């Protein structure tokens, strides 16, 4: 069994090789079959049994690999190898597979092997009515003039149907209407619809027609598609614009804001399109109206363009024209009457018709200064005006017999020195609501008359003048002021002289323009301590006025006197003396006392003593303040019998002056000393008596002069103010020398010039003299004291 089966397999193989050989050297067997199938059938639908139609054995189809080798790209068909049936593999759409209305064929090439056979199969795809007619656009719009004559036709877009044959478009239908019908023209296979006007149209009755065009195919059942046709009737300009009113009346408040809508005119036109589009314009050419109002050509709104002023015009009349845009255009007119309501928008106006700018200060009350007129452009109560002046001016307004006319007159006495000018503000207010106000300023100058005498700020003046001043130099400047002006205030100065023989003012001169007083001589403190003179100030007015000032002059001391040795003094006048003392005196014995005098005062007259030369410094000592010469120790046998002492006496001025005295001290035995001392004492007593007499006379003279000066000064100061006093208080200390002290005040300080041994509990403040003490004083005073006129 196995050997027989194996033999059969080899036989089959041999037969197969023979067949392949025959196929390789011979032509393949071929046949052609045609089938027909409608489109859109379901997948798997059998087209035909190829194996049966070709006479192939069904059982060998798989072995022989029966298959389709060429055809459509989408593999629309497949062969079932089990039964040889050709079936639909994918859904078939004839319209996408075959465009157009011809026969739609699909060519397939099949192959079966062992032996090789090639068969050609044609499958015809038949059409079914699966598409409705359709238009490229859903709506078609037409524009037809209302003057178009019946019979006019308009081609419409044709409908499309992908189906073919009887399933394609067969007819067109138009929705029922009275004015249009449809007409179809066939061209080859196309049917073109035309819209035909069968009756004239009127846009004013119906301006739009909405029709429906329906395309129907020949299928069973038939399919259809629709097109919306919108017919717009084009207008012609056969109607004029019409205003809603013939006359528009408006009330407008003046000064309304620019851009405010006054009124809106409205015209309508039953035409359509440009024929109904209206443009508004002014019908009359009036430049003034066009400056105040403007018209919107499109909306018909009249707006304020410029200033609306009641005072310029109370009523405005505007003619407005409405024109359409037809060809030719049609128009209509209307009138707008605008009545202006007055508001209080004008301030009063003040006009100065006459003005006197310079008024003498001695003008009487009621003198007319200016004439004033006031106007207001507003009407009614808005134009009534009330005038008034600013307060605190010596002027008033007096109304005139004519309305809104006033006179500006003086009300009180004028004084230029109190107020040289007045800024007068005239205010005018109307009675409108709210009230408007205007004001103007007038500047009135008050001219001067000579009604004020020159005045000195300080009277009297105290001048402290350093002695030995340079002759011809200025010592003080007096200055008066005059409250008047110009020539009335020009002041000249001169010194009042009484003509007395001892009048020191004769040694003074004054510059009549500047008031600088010059000294024609040099003053000596030791000769004159104080004096006074009077200066007269006269203005240049007509008549002239004058006043005077008293100047108290106090001469201040300078260190210009050399100390004078009063003792010892020899017979020939030289400062030299001889003193004899016993040899047995003890330490501290008073040998003698050097006496000196300085005519200066204060530090300038404060004398100090010093040993300039001595033979033995260990033997004698000198008191620097008193001038006493005393022994420092007892004499010895080895000491010389005669000693020479040179005493230097100097004052305390800034530049000190000095003198010297020589004292010869002879040391004698006690007996000789007693004898000599009796004779010397007699002579010395006589000399001392004479010296004392001279000292008393000198001191008394100086004291009397100072007392008189102080009394005069106190009386003058007290007559002015108890708080503005200047005092000279003289103190005399005499301790072997003549010294002086003076107290005086200047401003808020009190000064004291002191001599030797002055015990003052104050601080020494070196001044120009180097001997001035400042004594604290809490009182403040306004004094006219002048220290010294060094700057002139």
C-alpha cells in the first residue's frame, strides 16, 4: 500500500513537470466573461460564478491558485476560491468610479495555474438614482429695474445631477407668482433655465421678490433640488424728499456749548438706494449764520459752531434744503426759527473818561478826580449795574444825572506823608443771577506841598572828640530828614552863632549840603573839657521851614603831657635833690618821697615810679606807686657815704611819657644829720608849703571845671530823658601824685577812666587810652552820644 501510494505521488509530480514544461513553451489558455451589477450594492454581493461560467472544476481552484491579478486599484472585487464566485469586496459608487453619463466598466484579469489559464472579466456598473439635483449656490440674486419691459429674460445657474440616463435632470419648476416664469433651453445634453419677466414690476409696490426654482430628475421615485432666487427691484428717482415739518421752531439759550445739537430736521424719500439718500444743506448763503451754526449733511442735525450771543442777534432764521442723490436729484425746503434767550454773560464795562493823576495834598474835600461811565450789554435786570469803591480810601463816587455816570471825588483831607498814592479799585456789579463783576484800578498820586519842617532823629547829639584833633578835619555829621519830597525835602545846614567872644562855635564850619561839621582848630582837653553848638536845618520849600539840633561836645583826654617832677626840684629848676640820713637808721627808713604830677587824666595821668639807676640795689628800695624811697637794710662801715639814685617817672598811656629825677643820698654821722636836718626841714617846709598851695589851686580849678561840665550835662540829659543821661563824675586821689578818674556813659555801657590806686570791682578794658573801665549796666538807652569823629 505504501509502495503504491508513493508511486502515485511520483506520477503526479511527473505530470506536473510536463504541464509546466508545456506552459513554458506554449501559449496560455484565455477566455472573457462580462457581468453587470448596480452601484451601491452591499459588500459580499455575488456578481457571478466565474468557475461555473468558465467550466472550471471547483475543487481545484484552491490548488490551482485561482485569483485576480489586475483590475481596479481599490480591489472592488474578490474571487471566492472555494466556489469560484466573484463577489463585491468594497462598496461601489459609480459616480466616483466613472465620471459622465456613459457605460461604466471595470476590467478584471484572473489567473489559474496548473495549467496556466488567463481569463478577462468585464463588470458593468449600472447607475441607480442615488443623487438629487443640486445647485452650485443656495441662492441666486437678481437686480431688475422697475422700468424693465416684459419679455426680458435672465439666465439662472443650472442644477447638476451626477446620476446618468433617466436619473439625470429632466425639468425645472418655478414657485407660483404673477410677474415671472421659467423657460428651459436645451443645449446638447444640458438644460439651461431662464427667468422671464412676464409682467412689469413697480418697486414702490413690491421691492423684492423671493422665488424658488426646483430641478427634478427622472428617477423613480424622482429626486429634486431647490434654488432660492431673490429679485431686487432697482429704484428710479421718481419721488421728492418730504420734511416732517415745514417750519421748525427752537428756543436756545445763548452761550450754549459748541457742538450742542439745536434741532434735527428730518426728510424722507420713498425711493430706494441713492434716490432715497438725502443730503441736507443751507438753502441760503449767509456767512454770519454759517459762523454760528453748522448742519450735518447726513443726519440733518443743526449744531452750534460758534458763539451764540443774544446781544448780536435775538432770532436766527435758517432755510434748510434736503436733496436726494438721484439723477437728476430732487429736493425740498423747510425753515428753522431759533429764538435766543438772554443770560447774564456780559460783565459791566468801566470807562474812565477823565482822570487827574496828580492831586495836591492840600486839596479840599469834594475835589473831582475822575469821570466814570459804566455800561452792560445785557438786557433787562442783567444790564442794571451798581458801582462801589474799595474801603479805606479818602474818595467816594457820586452819581451823575445821567444813568451809569459817576464822579470820583475826594472825601477827606489828604496827607502825602501818610500816603503818597492811592490804588483805587472801582467795582461794578450787575443784578443778574449769578451777578457778574468788573473792576478797574486807578492810581492817584498825591503831590507834595511844603508842610513839614526838617527833623533830627536825635536831639541833642553828644559828640566825644579826642583832643589834639587835626584842624580842618570833620568831627561829626549831622543829618536831618524832611517828610516832604523833591525841592521841599532838599535841606541845607548852617551853624547858629550867637556872636559871643568865647563862643567856640566860631572855630567850627559846616558843609551846607552834607551836614559834615569841620573843626578849624585843634582842641586841648586841658584847656576846654566841653562845649556845645547849634545846627540849623532849612528846607528849600516855599515858604521854607527849619529846625535845629544841639550838639554837646566832650573833649576826651590824650596822653600828651609829660609827667612833671614836683620834688625834688633844685634851685635852677632841674629835678635833682640831696638827702642826708644818719648812718644808724634801720631797714625801712623813709629816705625821701619823689612827687610828680601829670596834667592828663585816667591812665594817661597814672604815674609809676622805678629806679633807673642806683649805686647799691641792696640798700635802697622804691615804691612804684607812691615814690617813697626807703632803706632795705642798715648801713655798715663798708658802705659808701654817698649814693646816687636816678628815679624814672612814667605814665600809663598807650605811648607812655616819662621824666627822671636824681636823688643824692649822703650818709652822715647821727650828730651831723640832726644839725643838717634842722636847716633842711626849715627850707623843705617852706618849699612844701608853696608846692601845696600850687597843688590846691590846680586841683581846685580842675575840679570846678569838671563839676560845671557834669552839672550842665546832667541838666541837659535830664531835660530829655532820665534814662538817657551822660555823667562826668570826678574823683581825686592824691597819694604823692595827682590822679584823676571820670565816669561817663555811651549807649548801654558805662565807662570810667581811673588813675592810680583805684579799687574798682570791674574789668579793665583797654581802649584807645588804655585806661577805660566798663561798668555793667542793665539799662538800655537810646542815646545820641558820639564817641569821636575819627573817620572824617
